[in-house]
C-alpha cells in the first residue's frame, strides 16, 4: 500500500505541476480580454495580422486550455460539487466505500468513454485540417480540440489517485492529513 500511496502522491504532484503551468493561461486570458476591449473601444492596433474574430476566438481557446489543465488538480483538492447531505452523516468507512464505488463505476467509466470519443474528435479535426467556421477565424482547430481528451486523461489520473487514497483509507492505512483531501466535507 505504501508504494501505491507514493504513486498517488506522484500523480498529485504531476497534476499540481500541470495545473500551475496551466494557470498561466489565466494571465494570458486576462491580457487577451484587455487587449480585445482596448482594440474595440480605444482603437488599439491589431498586430501580427490579427483581426477581431481571431482575438475573440483566442479568448475561448485560452479558456479551454486553462480549464483542461487545472481540472485534474481541482478534483484532487475536492473543488468539485458534492451533495453531502446523507454521506456526511455516515461512518467514515461507509464514506470510503461510496467514494470507491463512485470513482470505479461512474468517474473512471465516464472518463474512459469520453476520452475515447474526444480523442477521435480531435484526430478527425487534425486529419481534416479543420479551421474556424468564421471565414477570418483561427486555423488548426485540432490544437484546441486536443485539449479535450487531455482534460479527460487528467481527470482519470486524478480519479486513480483518489481511488488509491480511498482504498488506503478503507484499510486504515491513509495518513490522517490525507483524509479530508480524499473524502472532502467535514470530518
């Protein structure tokens, strides 16, 4: 179990690293939005052959990149929605069982299906040299679409990490400081 907990810690570190790198997309997104507003209302020039449509499309591109790269980390930090009205009243062992069941039956199953379909979606976009539906929009739409299967991969890795911690908790081998990180809610 120690080796699995070390692997879980490594996954958490990897997801943290990716999220920290991805969080820089928020700075880029803010700069793009400020530039977009400045070019519309204050006449700032559009360099590098960009037009308003390209600038606006780049906003949702960067937003997608941000979301895709931080979602796995967010899951390991219990930043997702939970409906804990009943679960929080259960004994801790029952909470671990519910967590394990939810991860195995719902999360990992959904991730496997979604990853498969979104990977095909991105590969088709690449093969067809898909571009924006706007005539003057961005090209290489496959780059944007590639972040969708990556997002599901990161959620899957986070799910595996949480599953390892939940199994360790059920066995009584999870360090106390990891309990709320694994189950969320008030303990």
